[in-house]
């Protein structure tokens, strides 16, 4: 099963917990055992797994990613803004896809793990592509 989910980001850089949206897609697919591939078709966004239990963790991740790749004007990009250029580099570092295991119709994640969409050049409306594959009931 293939589908897309839409995300509206609210800041220039932010993390959005999309675990429940992905889990709903897995439930709707009726796949009991298999995998869910998550793909971000954007060059200034990424996807990762980390803890979303404490909002300050998310703030730290955003701040440190920005510290590693700050928005600056001396990038070599010709056609992009400095924010776009920084977003492209952050996307390479974070990544644009995940493969998640599905067991008994549920995503296999650790107790404090969440799937986080990472916006690097917002706010924007974004799309996440999902493909759920495996054995159904």
C-alpha cells in the first residue's frame, strides 16, 4: 500500500512528531508483519527517530543541528537562498528515508522513540510518502 501524509510546519526549523500518523497508515493497510518505508521528497527536510517525550530534547536537537550548519551567506549555491543552502546540507546529514519494522500490525519502536519530521526551511506544507509492505491477516 502506498499513501502520502501532509504536514504543515510552523517554523523555519522544527521537529514534528508524525508517529501516530504513520501508525494509522499501518493500521489502515491491514499489514500484520512487514515493513513501512517512509520517504521525504523534499531537499530541505529530513526524517529521523529520537525521543519526543521531553520538548526540550527537540529544542536541543534543533539548536545543535543549526549550530553545526548555520544559515550563512557564503555557501556556493547560486540559485538558492542561504536558508535553502543550509537546509540542503542538513537534509544530507539527517537523511530522507526510514525503514520501520511492522510486527502484529504495529510499528516496532523503543519505548521513548518517535518518528520525527525535520523541517529546515519552513514554514511550509510538506508531504511524506509511505509504502507499507508485508503479510496481512
